[in-house]
């Protein structure tokens, strides 16, 4: 494919996907010629059909060869985003189309916006589809396991440090509303092809967009219009239900607001949601409870590796009141017998990860109890993946993991492949510099199988990784699924 053919193909892609109207064919062509710094152009006799990735590769190769950009992933991403922007409708046009679809139904609106976010290459389909995904059956249901190949692993200490760093630069973070249309730089992704839908929740301005990494179907982000830090309080529950009320086919949840048990971006208040039912949402109430003053609210402890209180009612105000009551009680709760401390040396430890949804016409709220205390034995957190599991998962357990979807680091793709070959060859795993960290785990699970060979090893490795993730969630649970753990959990509920 020649450069001219690639330009024509990209324009046709824009028209076919609805990003670009037919009447703007010439205008869009000229915009691309300007970006490519081409003075001449000959319209090809025929437009060559090709996947978007291939079209962009032709243009990027030419741009690199002529010194318009550098040949590296970061610079290529900056340049191809600029190309895609030439096809894009203006933000006002996207918003108008979204709310027009919304008048028919919220589902129509989100379907339109999700498709646009993919067609625009803001969500890079060709990268997302490379992520490894499978499900593992456990006593808690089918857990989703993903090995993320499009986003680097983050260090928990770096995440915690980011919360206290002085903010500078423009935009201040990846969630700021100022990202819409931003050209990007080497340490900040380009966002010219990014569009945001303004929405009102709790009588304040927020933005609605999709995650470029889409860990699950229609993985959306709802973020504060102002750059303000994460905070879980009564208004959090109001915002969650305001959104679910507007988009009842979506769930919406919040990361906790403390380091270690919080998400990756604690500096900007935001939620994550989408059109997907996680294992936790399917998990039943295992132990029904009645909370004084809220006898009309269905409540109970969920059968889940983490410590979850589920409350249900057709009046969301009752759930907001009860959730606020539980949050305040948990913030100040100490139970030394269960190793729960509200604070040590003035540092608060207790918080909540909340998830709201509407199920069969009833509002539902899951409140996951979190605690970020550390000890010399567990410097990254007592209720955090323990060190023996770090060979698989070391990162914070945020909202997505809490609900039952493992987001595992990209290094595991190569390591599991190498582990497979080493097991089949009967090698000593302890002598391999890369695989030594997996050796004890592998030897333990290998002993439980009568036969491991080429026919079953892939399924075994996936299943065993899934079991590790279940253990990760158990580590993150403040009350363990033991008799003493249940007694401790009920002791807290008895104080409400």
C-alpha cells in the first residue's frame, strides 16, 4: 500500500465507521496531507480495504522515514493519534449525538459512545485483543483472569507516593477534563481522539468516558470535573446512585481512598463502571443480618473472599443513609482480637470500596471493608497480597480485582510460557534466574496432578494462576473465612 493509498483508505475508514461524514472527504484528506507534510496527492483509482492498524502502519513508516516522528512506540502513538483526530467529530457533535441516542434509551447512548471510542482508536482494539483472558472456577464463582499486555505493572509504593506529590503540569493527571483533545508528550499520552460526555451527579459537574484498556465490556470511567483527591464519604454513595439512576444497565464503583487498598490514581476523584456482571455481583448473601433502625433494608455478608456487606432496597435514600452509617462506624472501629485498628500513630487505616448497581429494579450496594495497616512482616500491607504470591500478583487490590477480575502484569506471559517449557523438559526451576520465583508454587501444584504433559499443561497453568488470585483476594479480606473471622465480622455488624 502506498502513502496515497493509505491516506485514501484512512479517509474511507472514517466514513465507513461514521466518524467522518461523506461531505468532509476532501477536507479530511487535506487535513491528513498537512499532518504528513505532503504537498502533492493523487486520488487512487481504487480504495484498498485494510484493517486500521495496517493503514496506520503504512503512514507511520513513511513519517518515520522522513523524520516526521521517531520510530518508537511512544512517538508512533503520539503521531497516529494526530492522524486519527483528522477523522474525528468535534466534542460538541459527539455530545449532541450521545444525548439524542439517550432520548431513545441509555443503552443506545452508551453503545454509540463505546463504538466511537473504539473506532477512533482511543481504545486500541488491536492491543486489547492481545491481552490473555480466561476464567477459573472457584468456590466463589468463576473468577476473570487477565494478563495485561497494554499497561505496565505499577509499584504499590509509587502509587502511594503519587498521592502526596505536588501536582504540576498540564493536564495535571490522566483523568483531568483537560485531556480532551490534548496533543500529548513523551510522558503523557496523546488524547486528540478522546471525547468526554459531561454529566451531572450530586449537583456537580463530572465527566463520562471509557477506559482505553477496557478490562471488561464497556469499561467506563466517571471522573470529577475538578482535580480533587479520592474521598469516600456520604456524597460518594449519592454520586454512585445518581449515575446508576441515569444508566441503570451499568454498575459503578469506587476505589478506596487510602494507599495500598486504593486504586492507581488517588489524586483525582473518580469511579469505574460498565456493562458487565462480575463474580462478586453474582455471589449470594451467605449470612443475612438485620441492622437496627434499618430493618426494612435487606442486608447480609456476601459469600466472597473479601469482607463484603451487601444492602438492597427499592429506595436508594435508605441505602445511602445505611451506607453512611456503616462507613462512619468502620472508620472508627478497632478490634485488636481481629487485628483491626482504626488508626496507628494518627494514620487512619479503615475505609470502604463501594459498588452500586440496579438489579431487577432494586438498588443494590456492596460495601467492601478495607484496612491498609502494615507490619514488619507485611510492609506492603497486612490485607494485601502476601509475599509468597508476589510472583503472580504484587500490585494493589483495587476495585476491579475486588469484584473478581485479576489484572496481572504483562511479564507473566513470557514467564508462564518459559515455565511450561521448563516443566515439560523436567528442568530444575530453582536454577533458572527468571523461574526461580515460581519454583515453590509450581512444585506444590505439580504434586497434585497424576500427569502433566503437552495436552493439559496450558489448562493447568491457567487454573493454578486463577487459584492464586483467589488466595490474593483472601489475603486482602480483613475478616478471614474461618470461624474466628466470621465471629469478628459479626462483632463489627453488632456495633451498628
